[in-house]
């Protein structure tokens, strides 16, 4: 490729620049120079104002993150945009607008369908958030209160984002036996509103359907053949991470926390809740010991539980490690405010098969982490280096150029992120430079708070934010506003 010339925040020249004067020269001989990695599925919106250096992402080579996934975003989003613009951030940040957030603002935790007045109010709020700079609508249909909504509600709400050029991104209702129907629902929402569709953290999350990749590929590829833009994202691990609310029947939370606690006092409701948890989380068609595959990542009420699985906890508590007792423990945890869990529930062969799909991109589904706090999923620290170290170098699942495409130009295309994701003249100077032989993830499930190695440089908008695996402390990142934003200030802010 030759040399890359940067002036200000842009790449101004690619070619032989031997005779051109420069204030700073990086000798990248023997290194891999790529566009900065773009992570389209994060929850960085939850803490980016408090940790503007975004260490655990920048130190993976990530230069742009998209938040607001799985149906949740900070409301109103304009306040977050103002705060991070004023104080600065290390990388670029954009966000989706969360259906769960909008629904909760209007309907609290009501299980019923919205009234016409409630629907109109949700549409008003969604429109306002898109005008503030949202990139699209996200749903979390396995989470509260999104699980209470039906397809018709989502089709109507998604119509709001179509004029803004937004995308529909979804955490499906079901990622196991019902995954095909759940995908078809997402495709219908996209097609009826002429929206691109992004299916989040794709997986087959129940051993009953391991190996049945066609449950995913058939509906997606049929829709793509019809002309619908459909993309997937995936993290490169066999374990998920979420709270425990999705282990419960959704009706248990109808009306909010007080109603939930009251139902636990009713013997019939308690039994129904317990049996649902057992069937959803604790039994395996392949004889897998589910109690050993579910770990507590963070639990404010009892930090001593963190890093231990349900079997270990039950034994420490002097209880027999049975599905029945495990369900009782999960209920007790939820009564005490809930916890974040890590759930080993995917098959490695499926992870690799899905990774090969040309419309599937790499993403973390993680958030900003503070070293030493909890025992979070290692994807928060290791997603991008793991793809290259494990799946490119060690396993040969992907070639390097294809892995890089799924981290850079494909995400930029899917989310309409302008002038980023490629090394081209006129593009923003977001660049990651790695030592291919050394670049690897160090985070593990037992020791997740570890940064990658082999990351030589990260450049964001023309400024070096990582040099030889160390943060420089610079905060040159920008808000990536959606095209509907009516408050954008300068040309460089426009997505």
C-alpha cells in the first residue's frame, strides 16, 4: 500500500510520501495496518461519560463503538451527547434508540398492548431521539419490558425511523428452538418499513438445536435474495452474558418489582416461576450439567458469589446441587436485586460456522469495565484480538483480510457510518496497527480483566490514543450522529 499521510483528522494521501515533511512518523514495517475496528454491538452508553478513555475497547484496537443495543439507551440521549462532547472521549460513539427504554417511559412495566394514546406518545419520544442523533431502533425482546410487546407494536414504531435512514437492530425473542420465527419477525419489521435489519449476537443458544445453522441462514438468505439488507453480529465465544430476568416467565414481572415480589409469595405462581426457570435454564437434552455452566459475573448483594457457578454455590451453601435448588437460588438472587451471569450454552462448531457467513460481523456485546470489578465475560476485553489470534491464526476459520472486513468496512456499511471503516483518501484517520504474530487476547473466563498484547498503535481522528500497548490519555473521539439529527454543529459531526 505504501505510506499513509494524515493531516488533521483525515487521511489526505496514500502512496509514496518519502519526500513529504511530517511532524510525526510511525514506522509500521512488519506490522499490519488496518482501519480502526468498529464494534456495532456494545453497551458502552451505560458508562462512557464516567470512563471517557474507554480503556477496554481502545486497547482492543476499537476506534468506534455503537451503544443502545438490546432495547436500552440513556434517555434523553441528547444529554449524553452533550456531556461526552464537552468532556471528550477516546473513540467515536454512536447509539441506537432502545424500544425498552421508550416503552418504559410511557407504559412503565405494563404487560398489555399500548393504547392508541400510548403508541402515539412512544412514537413522539422515538422521533425526538432520532432527531437528537440516534442511529436507529433497537429491541431487546427477551428482556423487560420488550418481551411484553407484539410484532404489530414493533412494526408501527419502526415506521418512525424509516424517514431518518435508520436501522432496525434486534435481540431476538428466542435464540433456540424458536429462532427461525424470531428472525422472521425481525425481517417483517424491516421489510414493511424498508429498513436494514441487524440481528444481534447471533447464536444457537440451546443444545437442542446445536448444528442446525439453517434455522438462521435459510430465512436470512431468503430475505437477502428478496433485496432486504440483513446483517448479523457475533462475539467469538461459546458463553453468553446477561441478567437472570430472561430466565423467568415474562408475566412474573408484569406491573413492576412489587408485583413480582407479591407473586413469589403466592404458592401457585412461585411453582410456575420455578418450573419455568428449570426448563429454560437448567435442563439439557444432551445431559450437560447446566449447574456447572452458569456463573455469577457480578452480584452487588453478595460479591462472594462472583466467579462461581451454581453447583459450587449450592455446595458452599450446604445444599444438594439439583435443578430444583438451583432454581430457588436464582429466584433468591433476583429477589435481592439481580445479578449478571455468564452462561455456557453454545457449541464451538456453530460459532465457527456462523463466523464464516459473509454478512456476519464481529462485535463484543460488552460494556465499559473497571479492572478488578466483578468477573465479567472476557469479551469485554478480548473480542477483536481473539478473532485474529484464535480464529485467523490458530484455527484458520477466516483469512485475515476477511476478519478485518468484518471489523471495519462491513460495520460501517451496515450502520451507514460515513467516511470510516476503510483506509482511503478523504476518510477520517481511524487506524489500528498490530503486530500480527503477537496480537492476541489475554482475558479468560476466570481472569477477564486483562488487556490484549501486540497492539502497537491506535489512531482516532488523526490523534494517537494507544502507543505500544499503552494509552496516551488523548480524547479525540466524536459523537457519530444519525442522519436525522437536527442539532449537529460541524461537517465532521455528520454521519
